[in-house]
């Protein structure tokens, strides 16, 4: 009888020990995800061979990889992406695109030099691999150090996600052209994007109906069930359309991010499931699948790998010093080092390229080795360089009654509560309200949830809004919202 759960049990033991080893023994210098990869090599077939990547572990790891891309979309602050930078006036996504273009130019220059000297024969694939960034390392490392909600961390997220998404689409196009000889499969990604828009608008309408809110507040965990149904829907659509499933997973996370408030109970539960269970299985499985014996022993191979490794750091650190200006040099250097990490996508790209014959098997495994080395060096360097800098923590309202000290308010201001009774303001975003100059919305109480209002936050009927300002202006707001 096949041992069904033995390997999975050992994988979970590694996942349990890794955070303790990272924080206690290594003082946080090496992230837990890197330790998970190393311990995966240790317990896997190329180590003590006490565990292996069975079909059960492999399924959980593959789903964990997709869930990682889902969390990447979930953690993205779309207000910040489209927000214009005070210094340059450009939106964050445009700076991320410029960062990626700069990285790509450097990567392809090195790739074609390697081809010119006869050390490599696949400049397109190598250039893409060198251009990407591992969201699988970036997101957990930022979250572990408390930078994921900081504007600096969000900027790094934008840089990393744009690099991952463009590289992913480029690899999808390359595979389609290499295997089918046409770009029809690339057009199917546009179908997936159209489904994303339609579903977002439909779910936004359904989420604001009174019947849905009644079910959501029940003990059935409707929001959590709906999130997983959405993930699997996009994975199934991606698989049916013949596109990479991680594109669909990212779009599913983006929908949840647009529909739910940041730091809500739903996002906290989704993060706990990912970081507590699914993601560690993926990282340990990466270590167990790595085959050291398949690497080439020729000197030219190792010289090529060394050149690529140096390029992987230079093509991120140098642009970061320019595009992250406004932050201290050491902080910019730390961001560039973290962006230099490669893991999830480089592994997927190298394996796909090897399967279709675009890369040799030794070169593909060499790229996996470079990914592991970068995932060791980059987060550790980031953790050391970022010491002394403190992230801006998001403001969270306490679960109890909100109280403010009126002595700190401008003269004549008061604090009040207004209930949204008028249906005219149901599902109206805050940015659409014409508020007086001397009124400030402090928080929104929606059932048991406390929401910090932002531009995209929508009001719902029966919300209780905490406001402060001039009494006459508050009275004017009350007559509107209460109808």
C-alpha cells in the first residue's frame, strides 16, 4: 500500500520548524521560506531521502504556487498603483513599467553577449528569465518585516508584479508560437481579462445587495467560500483556455482586493491559509525537486551561470537606485537586492522551456540553482540593509467604541456619528461625495467591522459614519445621509 501522508507529514514538520529556525537561531537574517527550500533539499531524494514529491505533495505544492499568485493580487493596493507620485507626478504603475523596461534592456544585452561568445543559444528565454522578479520571495519577505503595507513596500510590489506579469505573458506567447506556430493562444489571455471585468462588476453588484450581506454575516463563512470558488473558477478558465493558470490566480486575487477592504477579516483569513499551510508546502517541494546531479560539469557552464547571477543583481539594484529616489540610498539598495530574488517564475519558465526544447536540461536546472542562490542572498541582504528603517504601519480601528480627544481638534469642531439611512448613498464611493471643507470622516462602522475610509471605499445603507468637523457642516451631512 502506498504511503499517502508520510511525505506530506514531513513537509508540514519542515514548515513548522522553519519560522522558529529563522527567528531564534538565525535572528531573522534568513527568511523562513529560504530555510524551507534548504530543508526540502535535505529531506528530499538528493538529501537523506526521507521524503519525496508524491502526487499528493505535488498537487498541494502546485495549488500553493497558484495561491501565492492569488495573494499577490490580494495584497496589491490599487489606489496606490494609480496614485501619482508627489515628486514626479507619475502613477506607480508607470514607474514600474519603466523599471521593467530598464531591467529588460540590461538583461537582453547580457543574453546576446553570451550568444555572441558561444556560451548560450537561447537569448529570448534567458533575457526573460533575467528580467523577472520572484513575487514568491518578495511578498513573504516584505510581510515578514512589516513592509507590505508601507508605500515603499507597495512600490516594490508594483515593480515585482509588473515584471512577473509581463514576463509571464511573454513566456506564454513564446510557448504558443514555439509549439503551435501562431499567436492565437496569446489572444485567449484577453478573453480571461474580459471575464475578469465582467465578474468584477457582477460580484460588486451582488456584494451590495441586502440578501448577500445577511448570508455573509452568518456562520457559514460565505466570503471565504466565495473566495476559493473564485480562485478555482479562474484556474479552471485558465486551464480551459490554455493559458498559464497563475495568470488566472492573480486576477482572482485582484478581484477580491477590489471588492473587500484592506485588512478586513476576509483578507486576514485568506492570508492565514496561505502563509500558514499552502505556501510552505510549495517552497519545501521546490527543494525536494531540485536535482544537483543533473548540472553540467563543464567550466563554460559555470562561467555562464556566474555571469547570469551577477546580472540578476545588477539589473535590479542599479535601476532601483534611480527609480526609488526619494528614499535613503541604503533603503533603495535594500529594495534592489530584494527585487533581485528569483524563484517561482524562473522555475516555471525554465521547466516549460526545457519541456518544449527551448533550453537544455542542464541549463534549466542551472537556472533553478541560480534562483535558489538569489533567494538565499536577496532576502538576507534586504533584512540586514533595512535595519534602522521603520515601515509606516496602517491605521487600524479598535474593536471597541471609538473615542477621540476633542482638545486636539480645531476650535469649534465637534465629533459626531451619522447613520446612512438614505438609499441614495448606497454603494457610493467616498471620492464621489461632495464633502464640506471642514468635515472629516474618521471611520465607518459596518456591523462588527471597523473601516478606515479611503477614496475607493463605498458607503452602504445602515453604515454608521464617525465624523468630526464644524457642527453646521456635520448637520448638513446628517440631513443628506439620513434622508
